[in-house]
């Protein structure tokens, strides 16, 4: 009897999955039609409309009465919109590389996985790639709850004629990882900011281990793949991406560390329902 009930429930789920897939396909067709209408009208309207996407996501969250959390239902719709937008105009997003950084994580959270990404070696390069049309938009860190504002980003906002098109927050959690966790740790690589944020933990657990600062945590993770007695402090994404083993999790001294990122682009974004105003004062 239980097996029959389970079989019936699974059959209902399969039917719902088919309906959902058909509805997503219909949405994709409409997105394609929108792009066609814009091209035929020779309109200058941007394909990517962050204020429109924000309105859609706000409505999704407002009408959510399901068992799913608001952030989870919003994530599902973010990816649907990202895939549909790629049918209209595939976006290229510049981020602070290499792959596996929190900046890439922020780019994919904000724009969805329907975009292509361009990893850059510096914040300056991200601005340059957007300014020279090698990328439609860029994602750069603007503020960290532990370390304050990111001076390099403020400098670039002042010296480049680009607009802030959106923002996204990422919870920053640091993992200690190695190629083989059975090996002794003789050196730990990380970005200086990550070393600062994990200073107390490192002092308690690895007081005599050499700490070496590198350009990014993701670079640190990539470096230790070929260095058996080396460890890196990096993100969960980097841990998985580079096939490393976790030595310790959540080693930051202060829980709840959040970095705020902004999306930059050439287009001016029309006003939305929940806009913020940013002022840059130069003295």
C-alpha cells in the first residue's frame, strides 16, 4: 500500500515537472519574441533591464506562499530570467579573477548562470573591459562589513564614466584547504584581507606556520594543487572548483562577514521601487 502511494506521489511530481518545463519553454519563446520586436523597431532600449528584473523578483517573493523560502524561489526565477535573457542578448560579465573568487560568486548570483564571465586581474581592468565594450557589465566589491569600504573601487568610480546598475551581497565564509589534508602544513596562502579576517584562528591553530599573501584567495587555492605541504584560505566554491580537501571550515574570526558588490555598466538604469542613492565625495 505504501509503495503504491509513493508511486502515485512520484507520478504527480513527474506531471508537474512536465508542466513546469512547458511553461519555461513558453517563457523562452516570449523572450525571443521580445528581442525580435526590439530589433524590428530599431529601438535603443537595453536588453538587460535591472529595474525590470528587480520588479519581477519582488513580485515573485511577494506572492510566495509555498514551503520554499523567499530566497530559494527568487533564485529559481533568477536563473529562468538569466537563461531567457541569453536568448535575447548573451551578456558578458567582467569579474575579479581567477575562477572561484567571491566576486565571481557575486556575478553569478546577480546575473544568473546564463551569462558568460571574463576574469580580470584587477579592479582597474574590470572598469577598462566594461569601458571598452569587451564586457557588458562588471562586478566589483564596494564594502566589507569587517574591513570597510574598498578604496580601489571608489578610486575607479571617480576616474571612470560608468554607472552603478545594481548591487548584491555575499556572505563571506573562509575555508582552510589542501591538496592532501594528511600532509603537514608548512605554509598558508591567502589574500591579505582573508589573513586579517582569520588572524585569531590562525594564531591559535597555526602559530608557527608561514603566512603568505597572494593576489586572491582563488589564486591561493589554484597554487596549492601542486604544492603538497601548502594550504590555502578560500571559498567553498574554490574548494570544489579545484578539487581540494577541507582542513577546517568557517575559520573567520567574526561570524556574519558580508561583502557588498556593485554592478557597473555604461547604461543608465531607470528608477525602480527600491533604489539607493550613492554619493562619492572627493576632498
